[in-house]
C-alpha cells in the first residue's frame, strides 16, 4: 500500500514543479529545492518498500518504520491536495498574483483575499519543508533496519505434493465424486488444451483446493485408469522449463535432460515422445499465471496425448480458468460449520478420551463458526486448541477477534499470498474495504466512487477513472476477494459481499489506519490510534459530544441507532476538526435540527458525501455548494427533504448525483444544468412546459453530454414545450442508454417522444408516475426521428441496498 501512495505522489510533485515555474501560480521562493528534495527522498525509499511490506509481519522494527512512512506519505498527499485546491480556487475565482500588478485600484476585500492566498501558499511551502525533515530521518532509519532493494518477491510458498492422509480431508466427497466421474467418462469432445480438456478448481486461499486435488489424484480409480499420472506444484513465478522438467521427471526419471541446462524445446520434445498415444492425468497445482504466452508451448506438447487424457488445475484466479477451459470449472464452496467443527475436533482431540471432548464441544462448535467455511482456518484453530486443556482457554479463543489474535498470521498466510500477487495500486483498493462492516452488501459503482474520492484512481480521461475502477473491481472479483454477486438483467455485477475471513484479513492489514468505534459516550479520544479512516457507531449511550484527534481523518462514516441521534452541535464540532475529510457518510437521526450544519462547507477536500436515513432534515445548507472538489453526492431515504441547494451549479466537479426515496423533493434547482462533469444522474424532476427561471427544465440538460447509463425523468407541467425538448439535445448524449419518463396526465406519450426525438441508441420508456418504477409502456425507438413500437410490460420495484 505504501508503494502505491508513493507512486501516486511522485507525478503530483512533478506537477507542482511545472506549475510553480509559471509566474502566475508560484508558491514561494525556494520551494523548488524542497520539492526536488522530497522527490529524491521518496524515490530512494520506494525501492525498499516492497521488502518492508513483506517483513512487517515478522519484524516489529520494520512495522514501526513502515507505519511512520505511511503517516508521512499521507501528510504529503494532504499538502498536495491543499496545493491543488488552492490553485483551483485561484483559477476559478480569478485571484492571480499577476493581476495585482496590473490593477491601480483594488477593493479592500480583494486585498484580504489575496493576503489569504499568500498565507496559504506560504503554509504549504513550510509544511513541505517540515515533512522533508521527517522524511530525512525515515530515509536514514531504513539503513538501520537493513531493508534491501527488493525485486518484487512474496512470502515463502510451501510446495504441494500428491501425498496426503486421505482420512484427514473432510467435507469434499460430493465434489470429489463429480470430478472423478468427469475424469472417467471417456474422451471429451470439448478440449481446452488443444483437445486435452482441463478441469479447473477455483477458490480463495485456504479453501482446500490442493486437498481436494490430492483426494482425486490418490483415488484408486484414477490410479488404475490413467497410464501416466504427474503432480506438479506450479506456483509463482511461472517457470516453463521447471514445469516441463517436473513433468518429464514423472514420465522418465532417468532422463538426461533433468539436470543439465537444456532448452525448453528439447524438454517438450521428450515429453511429447513419452505421452504420445498414452492416456495421462496431470495435476497442475496452485497456478497463478493466466498469460497465453506462458501456456502455449506446454499446450502444444500436451495435445499428443491419447484421447481421454485430462489436466486438473487449481487456482485462485478466475482468469486462469478462462484461459484454460471454461466448460469444466468447479468453484469450491465453503464448508458448513458442522464440517469445520469435525476438522477442529479431529486435530484438537487426537488420542484424547471422550470426556474432554464432551466438556469442550459446546465452545468448540461456536469456535468453528469463526472459520467461515475455510478448511485451513479450521486446521489452524485445531492446532491452536490441541494444547489448551481448560474451558477458560477455549473461551478466550472464542471471544477474541481473529484479526486481533496471536494466531492471525497463520490463518491469513494463504490470503497474504493472494494479496502480494496484486499490483500495489489495487492493494489500496482492497484494503479500503475495511471501512465496511462485516457482511455488508457493497454497491460496485459506489465502491468505485469511494476509491476515486481517496485518489486511488488517477486517469485524466472522461470515464477513465470509472473504467480504471471497473478494471480493479473485476481484478479483485476474479481472485475471490469478493463473492455473493448480484447481477442486473445484462449480467453486469451490481453489488457483492466480502467473505468474512477476507474482511478480517483486510482489518488485520489496516488495524492502525481503519478504526471502528462503537457505543462511545461523551468523549472519544483517538490520539493513541491516529486513524485515517473512522467508522463511528452510536449505541445506547448516544453520540459523543467531543472527538479528539480527527484532524487527519480521510473518511468518516457515522451511524446512529433510531433512538440515539446526533445533535447539530456535536456534528458542528466534528466538522470543525475534521477538515481533511475526503469521504463523509452520515446515516443518522439528526436531533433538534432540520438541516445539516453550515460547517460542512469548510470540508473543502470532500469528494464523496452520502446522506442516508437522515429523517429529520428538510434542507441542505447553501454552504454545501462551496465543496468544489465534491465528485459524488448521494442522498437516500430522507423523507422530509424538500429541496436541494440553489447554488448546486457551483459543484463543477460533481460526477454522480443520486437522489433516492426523498419523496418531499418536488423540483430540482436550475443550477444542475451547469454540472457538465455529471456522468450519473439516477432521478430528476424537470419542467416540460417552459424554461423556468428557478426550476430545472428539460432543455437545461443540453450541456450534460457525459450522462451515461440510465436516468429516470419526471416531466412536470400539463404540456410539453417542443422548443424546450429540442434544446435538451438528446442526440449528443451518446453515453446515455436508457431513459425512463413519467408524465403528468395532460401530456400525451407520443408527443413526448416526438418532441424529444431520441437517437436510435437511446431507449425511452414511459412509466407510471411512481418512484418504484412500475413499468407500464415501453417505447423502443427504431431510428432517430421514428416513433418505434409500443409494448406493454409488468415489472417489480427497483432494488434498495445500503450505501
């Protein structure tokens, strides 16, 4: 994660150097040297970060060093964000140093504004210097703790073999029989590896893929059915020659090509000779590489085997299964709690009498639930409990959270392998999921927006960051970090969950950066933790009036119980301290107030604002429109909210505006038409009968050409103004795919479509004027300018999930 932070910082520092060279945007004299010094230190440390990431779990000094460096890296990001925000304000407000010289008369208020800008720039330069001094010390310390310039390597991987105590592998009989039945079924016409079919067993680390393969490999039916049986632990890095040598060693242990340096061509030629006309069964365990060029030479050699030959592959990555043979993929599922208990008991009570088991079984069955279906977790806990004789000791294991326990690293070792296989940029995205509660249903689009708010997605192109985030999500999903997917009608993932063990794993990796506090009374002191991301859950004691050490928070998620809301005074205190927030999610009852306090306007770094179940609020303050960095505004289940702020058009960087189940909102302000960066707008109310001075009109959509996906439009008025509809310029909305329109009783359906004249790529559907979107009539445009055909359908309500 630290390496990803540095990789993101270095280009920003280069931008400072370029911008500072322009006289009108200069910081202060001499800052160029400090910036160059900062870049030099970061580049020097960057080389050792991978080594530090790996050593931190076995060396406390390295962990302390890495934590110090992360804190400083965050401080650098904060300074850079201050600089970009100040620069953006100068550019948009027109306050330039060069213009001071040109003006003979300058209003007094403008002099104060200019003075503030100078003071802010000087503060930024001073902080860069202070950070450099701290970074100098960190750079020196890396020598003392003997960090090395590391090629990207990973924790030691144990090499698997085909040997196993079959009686010790429990819970996989059903899938074992399915796979063996497939292997014995005779020649297959479906060939993944050039007519040699492949069975791929896919699952997250610790799920028991290797154990299942060992069961299959050692089954007497397999041993007698295949003439040649070879087990190869492939692992990572992928080495074609080593794989070929191991296969050849199984086929011909006396081959002279096993020891001598020899070309891949020679090895594959001898393999081809040995398998030609023979039925073989190869197990390729722990495969990580999904690159075609790695597998093509091996596939070409395997094709000479006799029909009826098979290859069995185990992997954590769905992309490997796609590369091999999608027709024979077996996802490995979690074991039931009962089976996890059987594994624990088998290990913990080896050679014991039944009395001890009977005394501990009730606690043991509860402990088994902590395994969350992972056989490896059950084995690790069984080993741990074997030496614990007393109920109190077992009770301590039950009451401890795995990610905080002494045995956490043993359980998480397989996940660490998967984690270190991720690019550093994607590791940050995975770790951010620690902000969610366990078993939380995560909306994919909003997860990507959260990554964007934290600066994890850096593409400058239109939709570039969204596509980057989509790629990262798919990368993680293909490696089993996400599960329980919910798909839309087109098969696209809408939401997912994390396996509980994966969630505990990311908490284990981020325990100093992501903090959850529950049921805190009066005062909360975070000074000893210094978190960057906080989830605060108000319990029966209510919400704390004072929270210390929130100055450097990047994310704040506040959740209150229905009967224990937060006062605006407490919220005001929180905002006044937490000025570096990039993400704010409030799911709470706001006691004694009809609106969010104006102090929210001081959170100038805020990119993501989400309000859910704020049942008391009737308005949003105009101060919210000062948040010029805001990219996502999500408001959900706020039934009394009557209107959006008039100045919303000032949110020029807003990309997502989502308003759901806010039934008291009767119109949208005119300023939304100025939000030219807007890409997603789920619901909107517009005047159809006129170009209104205050309310948003249909024609005000004319400049929102980046709108994409689907949009629900409520047309207000008793007629549709043709000129206004034409001004919307729907033909320019090339990314917009579907528009649902509800109309007032006085407006005719065919008039709407004729007036809007949607392009052929945009499907327009007329629906009832209800927020649950019960579809009544679908209008499918055939060609631009043509009405299309009418079709009556029935549909259910739209899905609701938490933000």
